C-alpha cells in the first residue's frame, strides 16, 4: 500500500470525482480509506453519555484504495509514485518518490 495516513489524495472515480482530501483512517484488511470531506453518509445516532444530543449526523464513508491517487501539491495534479532507496549502507532507507517530478512524498 503506497498511501499512508495524513497523505493528500485525489479521487479518480465516483460521485466525488475530482475532489482532494486528507486520509484519516486506513483499513488494510479491506483496502479501504476514510478521507476527510469525501463520500459523506448520513447516520442516525441515539443520544449517549458522550454526545447528549441524538439525531442524524453526517460522517465520511470508506473509499476503495484503487479509486484514489496521491496528489502532488507542487504540480496541482495526481501522480503515480515509486519506491526508491536513498543513502548507502546503514544510512539507506526506502522513500516514496513521485514518478514525474522526482520529489519525495
């Protein structure tokens, strides 16, 4: 999985096509993401001790990971990424890099 929490992603498919948002939660087992402000769903909630007021609330629904792409804010468009090794020996580490611009994510 190339997407991580707090990444900015672009929605490629669906009703929210063209929107961007920050990843709030990742479900690796189901390969789904919850993105801030995208795929909003209505939920009926009962009053609880935490929230004394019940009613209908709107929450973000999950989006499949294949329907999103990482968003490159410097180019203002979505872009594919690749994993590269930076450094040598003990200082070597794998980083995510945008394919076209070559910037580190």
